[in-house]
C-alpha cells in the first residue's frame, strides 16, 4: 500500500475502524471512509456507484452489526440480514471494480463451540456453532466463503483474518449491544458512583476468553494487508486467556469498585473456552504489544475519567 493508493475503510466510525483510520492517517495514506449517511452498504446500487466513482485500491471491510450475548439473542434477524447484505455488496463491487486487495475479518464465534483449544484455523466448519451467536456467525461464515470463492474462481485478492474479541477506546457501551468488557466497565463505574454493594455477573464466571486491544488489532490488520497473500483463514489474537470472573475483577480494580461481584449461575455462559492459535500470524513477524491491564486502563481513562473531567 503505497502513499498514492486509495484505501477504503467501511465501518469507519466503529471502534476498530476508528483505530485503523488513526493508524493509517499517521502513515499519510489516502483514505475513503464514507459514513452511513453517505453510503448505505445494504444498497447494492449505492455501493456499486461508490466504487465506480471513487475507485479504491484497497478495502478494509469492517462494517457490521455487532453485539454481545443479549444482542445476538434479541436481534438475530437483523444480525444475519444486514451483515450478509453488506458484505455481499462490498465484496462483489470490489471484485467488479478491480480492487487490488480486500480484507474481510471473520470472527472467533464462527469456530465450533467445542473446538480443540487453542483453536487452529483448520477447525473452521468442523463442528456446531455456539447457539447464542448463530445468526451473526452464519453471516460471517457466508462472507468468509464468499471471499474464498471469489479468490478461487476469479483470482480476486481477498484475505480473511479471524480476530479474537477486540476492546478499547471507541468501544460500544450500549447495554443492548455491548460486549463483555464495555458492559462490565459501565456497570462497575455506575456501581462505584452510586455506592452500590454488589455487581451481578452473568453465568458461572468460569469460561475463558481472549481479548485484543483495538490499536493492536488495527496494527495487525495493516500488517496482514501488507504481508499476507492467501485467502486461507489466519487467526488474529494474543494467545493470552483470562476467565470471565478474573476479567470482572480486573475491570473492577481499574474502575476502583470495591464491592462484591455476585455470580448469576442461571444465566448462560456461552462457549466454555475460546482461544485462537495465532502462531501462523506470529511466525510472519507480528505480535501484540498492549497488555490487558494496560488496555483496560486506557479504555477507562478515555471513556470515564477524561470525559467526566471535561
């Protein structure tokens, strides 16, 4: 990606898209990042006209309707319909208008619920998906296979990183759509401010999860766009796991909440463990640099400490 190339980022107002723009701007790249008001990615005609007009050379297709367990259970039709429409339109338009390379991130939730750990790329489609994620995962699986199919049939240059759970500055704190870290951070902050004695945590607290700070993820996506040249899936994670219970205590510590964490074991846990085998990526020369504790501190300072002092 030289400086004269035009780079398109969809989902540029989201957490990962915003971080990606920060990184690419610091490298003086030419960026196209149309907001939803300018370009509705669900509209095939709009998408084709945009590609024909602006002729991007590289595309990071990050736009997606996302959320945690609650959102996945509540809005499955929206998750599968909107996400499938968007990636179908973007991938096809990119192929039609001679984009040099497209990056479409999959999701760790597309791997089988009981895949061997850490999860190798070969586990894709090798078992049943976690039911609470099925609509979102199905849309992502369709996009992954679409990229691979266009690569095989049309020699279209598409890559598919499979990222673990991202978090950080710009995260979504909407209780109806947020993932576990922003959801817990907001609840612990509210409990601290309201002097509450307890915060309830869904499930047993035993499931293990892996998280990547958003700026590490953006850096990895740029690295892959520049150095990875296969349509085979490649995992993007840290290979550092933490239980949901330990994560809650780590967030409580960063926030300064000193009350009790109560487990509601009647609520679902989701998959028992979900750690990606990212050795393939690490062997290419990329490694994460931001620890979970450092990332949580940056996130809390940005969204709660700095905001409350302005």
